[in-house]
């Protein structure tokens, strides 16, 4: 799976990276629509990306994939068969979430640096931002998408700095898709309020 599938702009894309990116793109696309079928795709892409990130010493990114797999199971059983029913996150919880992300980053980054992780602080910050965004998605809060937008933009910078061209391009797409997801989920929420 680590062998080269194709080369683009002198960058060798492995079978593993290509499969991980493809399944991840499908999962996020389905997530925008709020369809429950998004969750098996998230789980599969997370397993593939976990293996991929270990190869580049991005330990927090690799560990994050385990959280995504657990969230995929929770999302599958937590969402109704008809899909997500988006709602808002309370303002005070937004502040608590940001503070928790920053504090957790300050605690984890030194440990990751000590074990030789690449980009320890950035990877830690994005790890906790991703966990928060994923939990908000599981709980069907439309606030997950603006958080994903910020996190995905951060991953663009991180993966570009590590020379992971194909995954960087994927995260550029994810940043755009996060804006689309925000619009879609918020619109669904507004229409549900109007129909009451």
C-alpha cells in the first residue's frame, strides 16, 4: 500500500494516501448533506489515514484517527436514519471549547516534541480542534462546520510544511467543503425553525 500509485508534480502518491484521500472526500461530502451514511466512510478513511500519518511521524494526526473511528460509531447510532437534525451550540460552550482546545494543546505539545513528533504544537492544536469539531458533528451542531473550516485551513499549512502535497490539496478542498457544510446545516436548521 505504500508503493507509488502515481506521480503528480514530482510528488509520489501512494496507494494508501490515494485511498485515504478518496474515502475521506466522500465521507466529508456526505457529511455536508447530513446523511447518516457519512459515518462508515469516515471510519474507513480514518483507519487508512491513521496508517498513513504514522509513516510521517505525525503522531497526533494518527491518534486522532482513532477518535474519528469512535465518533463514526457514535454518529451512526446517534443520528436518525433520515440523517442529521442540525441545531446550535450555546455561546458559553463555544468559549469553553476554545479554552479547552488551547489548554489541552499546551499540555500535549511538549510530550509530542519529546517523543520526536513532527510539528508538535501545530499537530496538537489541530488534534484538539478536530476532536471538538467531530464531537459537535456527532451531536448534530451546525457549529462543527466553522470549526472544521479553521482546523482544515490549519491542516493545509501543516501538511504543506511536511511536503504532503496530495493531502494538502485534499485539505484545501475540505476547507471549501466546510464552508459549504456550514451553509447547508445552518440552512437546514433555519428551515426547521420556520416550519414550527
